C-alpha cells in the first residue's frame, strides 16, 4: 500500500517534475515511518499534482495581430517551461507552416524570425485579406496544447471616384455619386461644398470580406454653377485620422452667348475695321459664322477665328454684320451696323486784300505764335461760317414786322374810337335837350333847328 501511495506518473512534460516525482519505493521507510507521516507525504504529492494542472502552467500562449493589407504581420507563440518538445505552427486552413522551426509550406511570404525556449515568432509579408483568420500554435507533449493567434486584416479605402449620372444642364439637377470601391471595415463617405456638408444617400455592398460604399447627392444648378468645386471625403479607422479626398468641379452645359466688341471712334473711308466676336458657352462652339444681312461679305473681308477684319473701308461696306455661334444646347447671334463716313477736306483761302495808295509806309501785323492755327486733320469735320450776318437780317425783319403790327393796331383803335364818340355826343345832346329832338320831329322853324352840335 505504501508503494501505491507514493507512486506517481506525470502526465505533463516537465524536467524538474520528472526528476522529483519519479517512482518512490522504499520498503524501509514504509516500515520506519509512522502511519501519520505516510498520510502527510501522500497529501504533499497531491498538492504537487494540483499545482501542475493549474492555469499558470500553460505551455503555450498566442497573441492576436491586426495589420493593414499589404503590410507585414508578426505572429508570436510564447512558451512556458519548454523542454524541447515539438512546436508546430499552422495557418487557418490547418496547413503546417513550420515544424520545430523548419519550413513545411512553400510560401516565401512566411519567414521564421525567432525560435527560443520562450518565444517562437514568424513573419508574414504582403498580407492580404485571404490571409485573415486564426493561426495555431501547437505544443506536442504527452498531451497536445495549442493556442490560436487571430490575424485581422484592415483594408483602407482607395481614393474615391465621383461620376455624374448624366449630362448636367443649366436649370436642371446634378446627380453625383461618390464611390469607395473597397474597404474593410466599410468606409464613411462625406460630401462637402463651400465648407458645408451635403447629406447624401448612402448604400453599402459586401464583396467577400470587403465592402463597397457609395453616396449620391442631387443639387439644382444654374449657369453660374459651372466650375463650382465640391469634394467627396472618405474616412476610415485605418487612415489614423486622415482623409482620402476627391475634388470635383461641376460641368454645367448651357447655350452660348455672343457679343460683338465694336471699334472705338468714327470710321471713315480708308480706315480699317476689326470686329471681335466674344463667345461664352459650355461646350464652347467650335465654329463661328460671320455674315452681312441682305448682302455678302466684302471681298477684302478676312476672318480669323472670332475676328472679322476689313481693310480700306468705303461706303459700299456699310451694312449690318452678323456673328452667329451654336452648340448642342442652343444658338446665339449678335449684330453690328457699320457706317463709313466720307472724308471731308476743307481748303481755306485768304480773301484778297487791297492796299490804298498812300505815301505812308505800310506795316504788316503777324499773328502771335501762340495763336497760330495748327495743322488741320483732313478727316475732321469742319464747320463752315458764311460771310452774311443771318442773325442781323433776322433781327431787322422781326423788328419790321413788329412795327407794322403796331401801326395796324393803332389805326384800328383810332377808327373805332371816332365812330363811337360821334354817336355818343349826338345821343347825349338829344337826351339833354329834349326839345331839340321834339323840334326835329315836328318840323320847327329853321332858326330853331339850326343848332350846332360840336363834336
């Protein structure tokens, strides 16, 4: 019974424990030691067994790894109380990569970095998503111990792309889609215009272990929005706070506008004409048409792109010139009316001067240089002054007409005054002297009727 009590076969590989816990067979001790001491020794053996199977005696430990796609992952297996047993490292498909430090799988991306009694470490270069999973660290003793090191692969987003759904025309809506085709975990997309975020409709699609994310916005546009800047930002934990930003400028299509830049000043015969047709539009018209309304262009007209030139102008070139341009979204035109003036050349002749015959010496007075007339521009319009004083003649005629009118008014007034005075006095005499009227009617004698009535 003593032999059975002190006989123990270890189940774990441990050099010190093997040396300590070998089979104890001593019949002499069994005879000499009392029964109580045998029980104490038996309890000590049980304590040693319990200490061996507690967690701190774990033979192998593995560490989880997180790495970016394309980077290098270091997979480590930590050993405890290693006594030279077999160590095997396997990939997630349970293919053996290394057997006690010796390569077992022909994959040059895996390299043995370190193999010591305490640490076994391998390196995996150019990591891809397919390498993700659990890597087994196995220690073969009397019983197999293994731990799993989980490899997580993050895929940062690529530069997002921005595509319009269709051509953007003024007065309509621009529908733009920003796409991050591949990331793990899924990236976050954000639209920004003039420092303000624009909310978009987000959709997400899973492609194996990666994700494709898109964000779509719809905004109204006008002609002034052509060339306006927007940006789509991709955010991801693997970018460490950085952003992948795609800048985009709106391409708004609109009909052309045409404006003819006229020359400055008055054009006269012999001058040259240059007209420039200023055009805007998206897309810009490829061709510009010059024409003259109801007539053909002059023979000396030269067209160079948007410019029309005519040399040695004459009045036969007068007319309305038209510039036209069009693109796929409309047509526009502008016109310019050319009026060529005739050259005016004025010849000034000095009137003949007569000098009376006299014994006195004649002196000629020269004009001061400061008042000397400068040379005349042959193309200038010269106002001619007549020698007849039309203003004086007009004043005399006006005065004469006024005098005649005054005389007529006075004459008429005097005539009316005389007739009215005669009638008044006659009537007055009869009123005052009723007897005279009565005598006049009764035919009184001549002596009484001969009364004077003075006017």
